[in-house]
């Protein structure tokens, strides 16, 4: 089954039984090897049941089967993490349904689930998930599993592998992932990092740059190249850490005219301003001082 590609672990028991229980209070229960259902959540009549019921049953059964992995083989630490257990099972249920019945285009219906979650999250009594760790990959994928489901194979996994090949340590990879959730890592990381390596930027500086400024490091490649060329023109040495700091400054905020005017006001040329930037690469990102006294201090701060 294609969905096993995501799990990497086959079902360990010799069989899996499913039983419809009359007057069963819950919709279904994922007992290990023996899933129990309310009758209307499992039984289907080709002649009498509507087509919509077949879709519902498929999702419910897939959800409970997914719990044989997410919940039974791997169990959350405590009940406060139940959202993690249910999030993965819900995602798998839609993925498995789409594999079995692609003609249903079931992913066009999962937005209803997402909308329900957003409505609940918008309530005044909504609160952060208890016990969630900001450096945990499952939390990244489960924050909104339905929203991320379609990009897992084509974006999340390839991006994670690329970061792992560079940073090596899982904790560093997870931390970087959390800081770059909206960045196109898969398409921009390889050309941007290759460019830095070609220029001789040390591996340690590249890793630090990626971890601390992923949105800059994985910026659109054309813009990244322009920033690198600008930094080279300014005379920064690729072998020094200031090189990547300057790239961050140039992409985030090029030297504004107000800064150049400030130096001109105190009798310093544009070249001097660029020299100040070279000595203090973060200088262009600082706010322009509001008065004359602080302006004087700002000019001399870089020397």
C-alpha cells in the first residue's frame, strides 16, 4: 500500500478484525487488532446507502486503521497530547482515501475540516496547545495536519532531508525548520548554499547563517545572487563571518538614502558610509537616530 511509504513500519499483527457493535456509544474505537464501530460507521448497503455514506465510512475506517500506528505502536506521552494522536490519524485517513478512490477528489473536501479548526481557534477561549514543544517535528506537521498533508511528500520531507544534509544534528534541523515554515527551502537552498561554498564561505558560517536567518538564506535565488554580488562589491571577505551578516543586512534593508544623508551632514562621503557598513554589517538595519546628538553618536559608533 502506497501509504506505508510514509510509515516505514508494516502492520505487526497477523490480522486486524473490525466489529460493528449494536448501541455502541462511540463512533469507533481503535483497539489494537480489534477495531469496534457503531453500526452506521461500518456497515454499508450498496442498494440502500447513499454515496456520501460510502465516503464517510472510508474516512472513518482509514482513521481507525491509522491509529494502529499513531496511537497504538506510538503513543503520546500524556492525554494533553491527544491532538497529536488524532491529527496524524486524520491526515492519514484522507491520504489513504485519496489513494483508494482518487476519483472522489477527497482533498477538495478536507477544507471543511480546516475551516472548523479555524473557527474554534478564533474563539476567545482558544488557548495554546498544552505541552507542545516548539522544536518538535511532529508539532510542525500536526499544527494543522490537514493543511500540510498535500505538501508532506513534495515539500516537508525533501526540505527536512536537505537541512539534515547540511546541519547534520536533528535538533538544529528542527529549530531551523520552525523558523522557516513559509520559506521555499526545497528550491532555493541548494543554489544559494552552493554559491556560498563556491566563494569559500566556511561551513561553520554557512550553518550559522542558515540556522539564525533561514528566511534570508533561502531567499529567492535571483535576489540572493544580487545581494551576494553587492556584498562582494563592498569589499567583504567571504572567509569572514561578516560576509554572511552583510548579506542579511543587504537583503533585509539596503543602505537607505537617509543613512547616506546622515553621513553627508557630518562631512563624510558615501565611501566612508560603506566603510562603516563593512565594519558594522548590521548598521543599515538600525533605525536612523531622530536628533542631531544621537546622529553624531551613530556616525562615530561605526569607527
